[in-house]
C-alpha cells in the first residue's frame, strides 16, 4: 500500500488509487500532462498497478478498452485538462454501446479558473453527455478524514456501476496547485495529522473487496413449456468471459428446445462447433434464396445479445414476424433494431441454461433437419470454392484462419469487410479461437489500439488482428504504444487500397465522386510505415507464405503481414459466389 501525505492532492490521489486497487484495479493508462500529475504519480508509484504511459489520448483510450474487453475488469484511464479528454470520447461511446467497463478520470482546473481565459480550461462537466453509465465531478481535495471517506465511497460506487451496468464511468477531477508531491505549507499541519491517523490505513479500506460474479436468475417464458417445433436461436456478437462455458450453455438451450443455433461469425460458437450438433453458420446464404427463406419461416426466436451483422437475416426476421425473446444482461437496452414482436428476457445464457438444464432433450424435427441439411451442403460448397482458390482472395482469409491459427488464439476483427467475410465464410471448427471486435457503433475508430490492448493483457497468448488498410491507417498512432507493449500481436493487413465495403453499396455506381470520396485510396507504403515504428514487416505473396508466417514463434512483438488484394475483383468474386450459393 502506498499513500502520500505531501499535500492535499497527493493524499487525494493516493486514496483514490488505493480504493481502486482494493476493488480490483490492475492496469492504469496515464496520458501525459501537468494537471493530471497527482493521479499519474499515484498509479506510477503503486506496487500493485501496471501503469502505462501513452502519448495519444485517443489511442490510449482504445488500448484501455482492449484490455478491459479481454480481462472483463475495469481499467483506469486518466488525462490532463482541456481537449485531451475530448480524445477519449470515441472509446467511451464504444465502451457504452458494447458494455465494456472503464474508469475515466479527466483532470480539470478548479472552479475559479474556469470561464476566465485561463489556459487549458474548457467545460468538462458531463463532458461525454449520457454515454457514461455514471458521472461525478469530485470535490476539490481537502486534507480531512471525512472528505477522504467521501472520496473512497464515491470511487467505490463508480466501480460497481462500471461493472454492473456495464460501461464507462466518468469522474471529472478538479485540482489546485501544487500538483507535484511538494510540501504545501498552509495545509502541512492537517497533512501531518492525517499521516498519523492513517499510519495503519488497513481499517480505512477493510470493507472494500472486489464483488463476486453472480448468475442472474432468468424466468422461462410460459410459451416454452410446450414444444415449439419451428424455433431458432440467433446468437449475436458477444465476447463472453469464458467462451467454452458460454458455448456449452447455448448447446444446452438448443438441445432442450430442439432449435438450430444461427451463430454470428463474431461469436465464439463457430470455433467450438464440437459442442453443438445444431450449429448453423451459413444462414446468410440459405436465406438469400427467397423460396427457401419462406420455407424456413420460424414461429419463435430466442435472440442472444445484439443481432448478427447479416442484413439478410434481419430482413428475414422482419418478414417472418416470429415471436422473439431477446436475452441480455442489460435490462435497460433495446436490442431489437427491426422492431418486431419481441420482448426482453433479462439474464445470462448460463443462467437460462441452468434453469432449463433438467428434463429431457426435445425430439428432432423436420424443421431442424432442414436447417442441418442446408448447413452441410453450403459448408461443403464453400470449402470446394475456397479450398481450390489459389489467388489471394480476401474472403479466403476468414475461411483459412481456423485451419492455420494456434488453438486459443485471440482474434481481433476490424469493421467493414473483415467482419462481413467472417460472417459469410468462417466455417464451423474446433480452433477455440476467441473473437474480439468493436461493434458497439460499427466504426473503424481505434482498431489497432484495441487489438494491442487485448494482446498486452494476455502476453503468453497469440493475438491476431485482421484488418483492412483504412482501418489500420485510421489508428497508426496506436504503434506509439509499442515501447510499453508486452504482447504477441500479428496484424494481417488486407490492403485493397481503399474501402472495399463501399464497393458493395449502390453508391459505387456513381464515379466520380465515389472513388475519391468513399473508397478514399491512400497509396501508403506499409513497409516504410513499419520501419518508422520499428514493427516487423512481411509481404505475403501466397497462402503458404501466410501459413508459414503465422507459424513463426515469437513473443513480445508486433508483426505486420501485408496481403495485397484487388478491391473490385474481390467484390465481383463475392457477388458471383452469393449467386452460386443460392441453393
């Protein structure tokens, strides 16, 4: 335990950090700046905190987001006053929308230096609007035991809010001089008195313990007590803390209900296919055939988490208007963007499986068999198409990865085309790959920094990032974190010199201005970019090159493997393939 009694700010910051540590803090990201000096020194000097200095606030916030995603534990993030905190905003929005816990501390000028042209002072009150799950502006530091108790309890409440909501909490922290741990003569007697009172600080913090995870009880809908032969489970993009337990729970639900599981490519379900005999990975292709989509109409749907990316699936749900239950631990979120006849079911998959675990499995149905037969046929057709494809087609990467990545690899998938290719072409497999992603708001913000945060938090495990060129270029400042980076990250860069996703939209027919304003090719030499940041670079010219590069054993490094592809050719290939797979 490290408490500093040099001045009121030092006491305040060290009590704040010690409270967080007692509740479970292990990692703090501190961005440079003068106003945040007390918090920076407190995290840097605490023996139980991994304090990481990162220059760019935007990259730092996504790095913290990546760590929190992987560990399911809040990460502390701090910055100085002024526009520094504004750079946290995209990551805070993502954390709120995808339910990732973060503690955000924006240090601020005291009230007397606001609205008076003092330097580096802007309005930071409720800086992020309603995106944090909780907001507090802390009182100004005072060397007073009652005020320190207020601080301790306020920070503790923020911890529980961050975990239980879950999402980001924001503390605005006004601080007066002196900011470094230098003596403050007017307050020296009070500081000395507190040093005596808290010479043994254990009783002051004794009641603070990390909360134990609990399984929420779930009420089984009455309609499920009678067999529903034409039901489906739709499993969306979720990053569970324990992938195997999560997949086993969904397998239990599938067996008890007798329903197929339509599994999003970003869900771990496809990578634990051996656990679930009713797994469907090719629903997007199956439902593109109109007659088939009608024949597969469901009477009931259990939606787990947000809906998958597939536009075809969403259109089918809109058309069928099946009764739908939306299972989520978030009781305050509407996860039904198609506004169907749905109702929320609050709780976890594990809790629902536990409730339904007793009793016999549902008998097989013709409806279930229809889905399973289509799955077998389409998976085989995709394997024939991609297995024999020797040219560097973007879509083959998603199909190939579970065959060449080591078991239990962390896989971060950037938005736009990589996400779509994962949904379309990632086959059922037993790789136990752990997928990660930023799908809260579906943007390319902070992709590299998030992947680096995931890799940093699991240094003995391989992390792979699958990204396009624009997503990587949007966050190249993330490479600034390499000096403190401890993970093993391979970046598979699909470089089609532009935004491939836009080629699939009607906008692509209008050029100009399509190419310059939507595809936005950047013509960057990534080998030179890698040299700038001292990142290992390799140009991949064949599928064997990719396989061999992945197999190279390394640790605590960042490697970039560039695959040059042809944007318009690959879009044409996808469109042709969609037609071929309308079985």
